[in-house]
């Protein structure tokens, strides 16, 4: 994977550069999960990072498996009938972002694939990093 190239996605366009997160203080993290019957929730499918000024950056995966980073407010959950529910709410301990609430973003590194675009975004905080990846079309978040 190449790092620090254009974040241009062939399907989704340029979106927002990860560097726009640098200097923002993470005030809140919101996620969406797929809930089907009595199964444990799957996800998060989406994550919104909301800074101390209320600006919101949405991180999710595209249909071409790229990692989408865009300016967008969290949406409401919805019912998909027999396919389950999409729930949306504040992130607790479900993701590594919970450990960095109240911290400022120090640096961001992006990984790209030539045919797909951005595949990963690694966000550095004073006490650690969070890696956001598109992995086989799913959003994967890991603390590093």
C-alpha cells in the first residue's frame, strides 16, 4: 500500500483528506450497528468523529471496499424489516475511539491502493493510535 498519496477514490471522488482531522479535539464518537433478531450487534458499520466545535467527520466503507472519509452528521437508526435494525448512538467501550475522547488528533496517516483509493486511516492521539480500515468491505477499527 502506498501512503500519503491523493485520497481520490475512483467511485467516490476526493472526499475529505485525513489531515483535516489534525488539531481537532475528539469530543464525541457515534457509531451505527446492524442488529438482527437476538444476535449480538454487528459493527460498527459507520463512525462519526465529532470535535469540540460540533464538526462531524464520517468514516465508513464504500461498495468498492474503499474507506470513505467525509463531512457528514450522524443519521438516525432505521428498521429494515426482516433484515433487522440499524441502531445509531454514542460509542462506549465498543471501539478504540472511546479511549481517546477529550484528546486532540496529533497526526493522521493514510494508506491507498491504486485501483480502489483510500484503504486505511491511522489517527494518532497523545495516548495511542486508532487504525480505521476497510477489510473485505467491512469497517475495522483497531487500537495500535
